[in-house]
C-alpha cells in the first residue's frame, strides 16, 4: 500500500531550498541547480528526501523538543538520526562520493521538514492503513500536498543560515539551540512547530481544519528557509572539517 500520508512533499521542499540558496547567492547552489544553471546534483538530494520513509523507517521521524524522545517515547529520536546521517553524508563527500553524500543529506532534510509539522513534534502518528488519524496528522499533510497548496505559502529567498534559539518548559527546563549542531536543527524546528500543535490537533480542537492556513502561513516559510540553511550548513561542514553533532 502506498504510504501517501507520510510522503508530504519533501523533494519539492528540497528543490525550493536550492532556489533559496541561489537567490541568496551561495556558491553551492551551482552544484545543485539543474542544467544549464548548475550541475544537477540536487537530484540526488531530492531523491534522498523522498526515500527517507523507506530507508529510515517512519517511526524514526519524530522528536519531542522537551522530552528529547522519539515516537512512543523511544530513542533514537529523529534529531539523533539526523545527526548520524549528517555525519555519514560528510564522510561520503570527503571520499569523493558526492551523489551518495547528498542523498544522505536528503534523508536529514526530510527529518528537518517533518519536525516542522506539529504532530511530529508531539509524537502523534497517523495510521492510515488502519483508517486512523486521531490527531489530524495525515489530514494536515494531505491538505498541504493537494494541488501543491503549500506553494501558496512558499518563499524564494531569505534562508536561515546562522541562528541561536531557546525553548523552555516548566517541567523540562530551558533548552538552548544553535545552528552549529545538526541535532539542534531538528530540536529547534520541533519546538517551533510544537507551539502550534493545539491549533491543529484534531483530538482537542474541533476547529482544527480552520486553522490549517494560519499554521501553514507560519510553518511553510520557516520549513523552506531552514531547509536552505541546513543545506548550507553541510557545505560549511565539508569545507572546514568541523563536526556537527549534539553537544
């Protein structure tokens, strides 16, 4: 059975991230853009984003920004998986296997984009083969994907490349995040989307559908700008040789 409800539009998000990089005048865009503007390596990146559900397993696509746990409270969370795959991508790149590296970076981008969906941050799955979508997770993603509705909220420049963040909870304390750590890209995205969860959580909000446009207006630009930012972070990492893991 095709898992349409998990596919979202990850490869299109990755390609839009490349467009943002180009608009922001970053040189790596020339490697990623299709000919004649570039070398076309963005195809490998997009392929990785599309393949992440099968390669990583859908249960490793969740990260709670305060519990730092994945689906059902288990580990690894998607932030830990992203940090691991980012390191693999760096190793492939240094061995000259650029397409393999970008494919694995695509896996990381998929997890970042998932973290920008509130239900992923809330560890709320959708079980459509069983006809179950108790939190409106699948419905929200399907609404964005239908006729590429997400493009109504898209941006074409202004990526977020270097940032510092924090998010606090009375039970779990304050968490500080930075663009220097790959783990934090997922953690900060999850914190951002988690704040909006009550607006589109079907289990607690009977008007959840009415709030989709408002939430998308906030989260789709954020998703695309952070997608561009994490692509750039990878090229920084392979250029300077620094490691990007959870501190």
